[in-house]
């Protein structure tokens, strides 16, 4: 329970403050030790020195003591002394749980990293399963000052479990600035996902406010802790839907001490060409269909031709002849093996050279590998390979597919209908790769073709957020980046707002190349108030009938109102609602249909209300963000003013997508939601 601050050495809160001060001093000493390292005499060359210097700089950054970030947020008191049946080094001891490990001058731990095994009971222990924990203590902070604590006796099984007021206060704390970590509030079902092993892929279906994005990011932090050397070699990547979203989440991992995790959008991954064009919804859907992979596979291999002439290699006074039928056998074998086009093309001259070496040996010579390499580089062999297995430029190949109706028809026969082929063909063929007005879907096709030619390097772990919006071809592009690694897939089928949004995770995971992945569902909401999520869930039967309705565990109902206004009075009501929200603590998001954004921006400027664009960091002086409905996904605000729901729905190509977009907009609020409408609300809202 909260305790008053009194200056008394016997006061538990004062003792905890003393431990906090000592821990901060120990962290400073750890940082100073790293800063004092002298590497002049321990590096063999300038390359090693540069690498080591970078590692030291990263370590110094990771050991920074952030003034307004609590160094520890909990404490575990274990029940028993060490014994044969107990985990070594835990029982009967007291551990402070925090964002990073801190030790004193003797190496004894003062704060335990939240990812360490001994910290796990802080998130999982209960009176039913205390995990040998006698007492769990949570701490409350104001700014960086420790101001309260709350104890939970896990040995008293007769007493009922009580909700933690400090935990609830932390969940509901107003937010200004980028997304925060949730290490102090991770729930048992979230912790199971966070600590899942690196060997398998996990897919998280999460309703709004269930913390799926935070769970994915904390899973990366956990895996980096548990498998640091492995992931340092293979790399990790977080993929988000857009730059605004990535900017919003970019401080979470650094706050946990993880500085070397790359972030990207799917468009960044496939940026082989400059995207300057757009597709119709129909064309984009067809280009994103998994059937396009077969069309591309056929097109890539279409240049392979059977040899018409023998290959004659001249070495000194001898001529060695490999007949056309034997080269054809080699070519057909390589085609049947279905290896990548580029790898087969590299193997072909070596195979021809090997046939020459067989003839040399039969003639009594003793050639070695150097001779084979020389024959493979022979001009006659190179000319034969060029004629039989020509090089393929992925961008030029896709350019021809989209420009040449006959070429497309040849390779799409039995795969795409004539109408579908006509839909994806460019009305005006481009002159070349650089002048073409490529679309985002075209870039994904080029990425597929590039992988058919040469294998895409695989990372150790990939996190894909807002995954429900990807096309099958985009899933394939992401899957190529983790063929030998694992992935964490995050999304909500009810929030799919693209014409090609996936209808099931099983289908999506198959396209990703991870059909065996476990699908976990999070339905307990921690961010969205009860009344708000209940109102938004009225849309679920129309947009995702198979999904369970989310429930909010928050005690506070939240501020929620739906306000009809007379025609012509909507603008004034929006300004008034923004002023009303700004009178409270926290961030404010004004969400509206994309077509309304310019007019609302002018309206706010005229009213003297400064506002930010999505992705710009809110501060105490600038707390209002004007958010197009198309960019609202994944973002959260303490208070949301939603402008004209009917316009949000009408801004999409079909009603289901429009209602899904509205569902997203309705669920961005953490503390309060005001819905303003002059037009009739969609009937599904009741």
C-alpha cells in the first residue's frame, strides 16, 4: 500500500529510497569503469580498435541512468533458504527487479534484469502458484522519485487476490511523448509470449489495447538477453506499417538497453526501385496475390534455352568437345533441381568444365581443380552459358511482364485470367527501369524475382507488427528475411484495412513460410477503457465475426461520450472538444477521415490551437496531434476526439474496410473518447 514519505531510517519507504540511491551510485560506477577503459594496447589493428570502441560506446549508452525512468519497479522476497530441491541462489533472498542489471563494487547484484529467470515470478507468481515467493512488492514513482510501495503476501492463500492500485495507476498514467516500455506492468499471459523460446515463430492475435506491440518489442529484448551472441551474428529487425508508427515505438528498446535493433517498413525492405506510381485497388490486390509468385518463377526461367551446338574448348594443341546433348542433360538436371536461377547459372560452367576434365582424364592427363576453374572461365564455355542460361535482371523482368501483354500471357496462362492480366498491365509501357512509375506492389514483385535469382539473406529474428494488412506477396517478402530464423507476428484481424487484408492467421503464416507457428490470442485490454471497447466491439460481428470480444481489466470506466451536433456546427464542436481535452493531463489525438484533415488543420490554426502530425513527439507544450484515420493504427492518445464516423467509413473503397477503419479510430483512446457527428452514425453502432 502507498506509504507516506517520512525521514526515518526505520521507515520501509526510506530504506527503499536508500537502496535506490545506492543502486544509482553503483550504476554510475559501472558506467565510469567502462568510460575509463584504455584499449590502446589491446587491439591488433585499427579495425579491431574501431569495433571495440563502438562496443564500448554502446555499453556506455546502455548504462545511462535516465532521471525519470525508475531503476527498479519491484521486489521479490523468496520464502526458503537454498536447498537441493530449490533453484540455486534464489530462495530466502531478496531481489530488486528493474530494467537492467546493476551490481556493486564486489559484483553482488543490487538490481536484477527483468529478463533474468529469477525475475520471472514477479510476473507469474500468484497465491495459487506462489513460485516460492513470500512477498511481492511494487513501487510507485512520481517523476524519478520513489513515492509509494505496495506489498502482496503470496503465502496467505486464504485471502482473495486484490488488484494492485499501483499497477492500475501505472497502466492508466497519462502519456506524453513516444511509446513507453511496459516492464513494470507485464501480465502473466503477456509474459508467456515474451519469454517464448527463440526456436519457434509466435503469432499474436491481439485486440486493441491488449499490448501486443509492447509484447513483441519486449520479446525482442528478452531474446537479445537470452541469445545475445547468436542474434548479434544474425541480426534482428522490427517491421512496422509506416514511419509514423516506427517513430512512435523507437524509444522502447533503447530504454531497455537494446540499441542495435533495426527498424523498417515493408516498403523499405523491397526498395529496389523508386516508387512513384499507384495502383488501383483491384490491380494492387492481383499483384499482391500469391499466384504472382508462380508467374514470376516461370518468367525468370523462360530465358533458359536448350543448346544447339557443341562446346569446343581449346587448351594448347588439344581441342576438347562436349556435345550439345550432354550439355542439355546438365541444363535439364539443373532445372529439375529447382535451385535458384543465379546459383544454377554459376554451377553450369563448372559442370561443363567437369565434362571436359573427364575427357582429359580419359586421354591420360591428370588435371586438377585449377584446370577445371580455368576451363570454366574459357571464352567458349562462357559464350555457351550466356546463350543457354542468360543473366536475369529482376527489375527488367518485371518491367517486361507489366509492359508486354504477350510475355505476361505466356507465363500467366492457367494462373491469371485474361481480365486479371489486363488489370495489371500498364496502360502505357515504360521506356526503362528508371523512368517507370513503379508502385509499391511492383517493388514487391521485383523483390520476389530477385530472390528467385539469388537467395535473400535471413535474419535471426523478425518482428512484424500490424501484420493483418499485408498481401500474400508481402508476407513472402518478410518470410524471406527469416527463413532460417524465427519471427513474432503481431496483429488484429478486425483491424485489417487493406483490400487484401488477411482473413485468417493460418493463411498468412503459410504465405510467410511459417505454417507451424503457434497462434496466441490476447483479449484482456489494458489501455482502452471499458465503455470505449464495449462501444467499438459493436462493430465486430460485421468486420470480424469469428473474433472474441475484448474485455478491459481497467477499473476506471474512462470518459466516453457520443455527441450529435446540428449540420454546420461540427467544426465548432470539434474545436470545443479539443479545448476541453487540452484542459486535462496527457496527449490528445484528433482523428478524422483523410479528406477532412486539411480543413481541420486550417480550423485549428485559426482557433490558435497548435498541433502535431502523427509521429512527431508530443511534449508538455504541444499535446494535440491531428491524425488522418489511415495513419491512426498502432498509435495511442490519452484523449481522442473522433470527427464524423460516417466520413471515416465513406473514405474507404468498401463498407467492411470502412467499418474496420472506424474500429481502429474508436480504440485509440487510453482515458477518454469523444465522438462528434453531424451525419447519422453507421447502423452497426446501434
